[in-house]
């Protein structure tokens, strides 16, 4: 059973945005700043940015302050310098936060030291990973340790799971009867310049597909059984392209 977040609330920050200088991290910084400013009641939300370059982190805060017209984001937000390859810096960062939002990817290369440091130093961990090999390996290797420490390790809090989870929840609530299967469709719309993806996401996908054999091996270790299903069979999952 995990300890409630309030039990570590003596830490200086409720949230630490790690990888705040990245493409995604910058959006997360703005969102956290907005949420902190809008928060009413229950005390203020204390947060910090973290990454391997103080100068780049300062630039991120500067830009966020300007975009949000909130100068206090630049002046009042603490900067923590931490590098994935420096274990001490990771531990020092994790000791200062209740929750670490990890935006440093590809996770298969950089994620484990962050999960490890969070578990060992009692900070809850959240990421936006879309790399199943990493997510499932972390579950195999850290579930028991995290559970013993009362730490939550929550992967894939991004595009890969949030729309699907909310979609299922919504459908379940609206559906009159027993919901046995849900098919979801994804439609991309591009502008006049076409579509593009960010380089690190591309790398994560390429390495993931290239290494799909190891995922099959990993899943054997879990021994997952298909979820119980009543009524008609679930449709087969897969990709199809609609013109
Ligand atoms: N599932 C989703 O919805 C979703 C959406 C977007 C992104 N993602 C995933 O999120 C990850 C990040 O994507 P991105 O496009 O934001 O990548 P990015 O722009 O390349 O940012 C990577 C971040 O990692 C930091 N970093 C790299 N090596 C580090 C180290 N040794 N120590 C500390 N920080 C280090 C970089 O810091 P520097 O500035 O110092 O280089 C930067 O802040 C990727 O794995 C991507 O697939 C998932």
C-alpha cells in the first residue's frame, strides 16, 4: 500500500519537472505554472524545474514567464541541476520532491536511473513514455521495491494512454448495458505544411520497433492472461489506414 503524498509534504517541492528544457518539458513547465497560479485553497503548489544545464533551465523559465505573462515564474521557480548519468545528482533531486515528472527520453536510454532514484529516495514518479519495453521492464524490476517504499511509479501518462483511458471511462459511464469491447480510432489532421514529429519521439519509436523481439520475451515473464470478456469477442487490434 503506497503512502499518501501528504506524508512527504515536508519536502521543498510538490512537483519537480525533470527534463524541463526539452520539447515536451517546456509545455509541462507552462502547464504546471498555470495550475500553480490557478490553485485556490489547500496551500500553494511548490514546484521546481530540473535538468542538466542551469543556463538552459533559466532560458526555459524566462520564456515561460514571458508567454504566460507571469514574471514570478522566472524569479520564484527553483532550478535543480541533475544529470541522468550522475547518480548523486539524481538522488539529491529526488529527495527534494514529492513527485518527479520525468520528461527525459528516449526512456529506454535515460529512464531507469530516474525510476531507481525516485524509488530509493521516496519520490513518486510520473512519465509520458510510450515505450512498452521500458514501461514493462520497470514494472518487473521495480514494482516490489516501489511498493515496499510506498512509491508510485506511473508510466505512460501521455498520448499513449490518457485519451484511451478517458475514452473508455467516458464510454463506460454513458453506455447502458454491459460494455464488453471498445474499438478506438485515431485520426490525424495536418496543416498545409504536412505532418512532423519531434526527433526524440521518432528515435523512441524506431528503437522500439527494432527491439520488438525483446518485448515478447519480457511479456512471457509476466504470464499475462487475456482480460475476462463477456458477450461477443473483442475485435482484433491492429493498424489500418483510412483515406
Ligand atoms: N506519450 C506521449 O504523449 C509523448 C509526447 C511527447 C513526448 N514523449 C516522449 O517524451 C520523451 C521526450 O521527448 P521530447 O521530444 O521532449 O525530447 P527532447 O526535446 O529531446 O528533450 C529531451 C530532454 O531530455 C534531457 N536530457 C537528455 N539527456 C539528459 C541527461 N543525461 N540528463 C538529464 N537530462 C537529459 C534534455 O536536456 P538538454 O536540454 O540538456 O539536452 C531535454 O530536456 C521522448 O521519449 C518522447 O518519445 C511522449
